[in-house]
């Protein structure tokens, strides 16, 4: 199972959506308040889009397929929350059309860092 997840995470890193690519430009290299983010991170049985392990924050960029998989996404978010992670979800159109607001939400969450 772990090898399957590793291969899938690698594929996802190489085929990022436009929204993920844009988000990554602002999260990588400690550009977000000095916090280190990783992309397509394996967490238990799941792969998350972006994770800051230090702050226990997961950021998800959701495309249209997530409308049909709300139950799965909720189960996944609950699993992460049970392990102390805060999960922020943004629709791709939010990232592409309202990036400053999205980045402000992430920064505000990191500034609270008591989640």
C-alpha cells in the first residue's frame, strides 16, 4: 500500500493543476511566514495537497471532482483533525480568482497556530 501511495504522490507532484501550481509558488521555500510546506504529502492512508508539519496545517485545493466526493473528503478531514491537523479547503476557482484572500486565510490560520 505504501508503495502505491508513494507512486501516486509522485505522479500528483508532476501533474499539478493550475491552482495547485499557483498555490505552491506562494507556499514553497518558506515563503508563507517562514513556515515550511511540502506538497502531495502522504499522511496515513491519504495524500494531502500541501502540509506544514510544524504548524499541523493541511491546505487542500479542490477541483470539481470534490463535489461528488464530499463524504470521502469529510472522512479524510476528520481523520486529519483527529491527529491534530487543521484542514483548510479552497476551491480551485477561489485560488485562481481570489488568491490574496486565500493567502490571507492561510496566514491568519498560521498566526493563530493554536488550532
